[in-house]
């Protein structure tokens, strides 16, 4: 079976549109990451100035230790919040790219199945076993993709749950350490 020039142009056009769409999604993710990092940098700078001024007004070592202990928990919570936000940006961008890739793959699968069906209808007599083999191979490839996709989705969900649990544990540990440090001061 041969393709017409119009079919080839349409296929190339669709591929280029997909490429630019995915590139646009990737740049949106990078923009969000830059915005997050700029916000963190601005906030960190103003907090550092405030902390420096507060530290310079400390009168004794005990007050300094108390100030230091009081900064530990907010710093850990901010780090955890940054990690969560970073993860959300990455997960969101990944979800959008995956969605676009899945749509493209689904369209490609439909086209391959249509091509196979057309080939089956036009197959010469005596090639039934070859046609059955091709159909079986296409079905096996689709099943393999579905299995891999489901496994990847489950792995992603497990990773997200582990990330959330780890972040919560880190925040709780910091809160406990801060409480102990305040008691010691």
C-alpha cells in the first residue's frame, strides 16, 4: 500500500503540531519553575535581612539560642512546601505531556488498525495466516503498551504517596527537634 503526497504532508503536519505542542508544555513547566525559584529567592532575601536585624538585637546567648531554635521549624516547613510545589509543577507538566502523548499514540493506533484492516480486505487469497499473524502482532503490541502504561501509572502513584509521607515525616521530625531545642534553651 502506498501513501499519497497529501497523506504524507498531513502526517508530517500532525507530527510537527504534536512536537510544538509538547515543547510548549515543557516551556510552561520551566516558566512555573522559574517563577517558583524567583519567589523563593525574594522571600529568602527579605527573611535573611529580617533575621540578621533580629540577631543583631539579641542581648545574651540564651536569647540567641532561642532565636535559632525558633527558626529551625519554619525553615523545614518552607523547604517541605518548596519540595511539594516543585513536585506539583513536575507532576503537572508530566501529566500534560503524557496526556498529549497518549492522544497521539491512540490516533496512531487507530491509523495502524485501519491500515491493517485495509490490507486484510485487499489481501490476496491464501494469505489468511499472514494476515492473522499481523493482526495478532498489532493486538499484542497494544496489550503490551497498555500493561506498561498501567504499571508506570501505578509506580507514579506509589512515588507520589512516598514523597508525601517522607515530607510529612521530615516536618514532624523538625517540629520535634525544635520543641526539644526550645526546652534546652
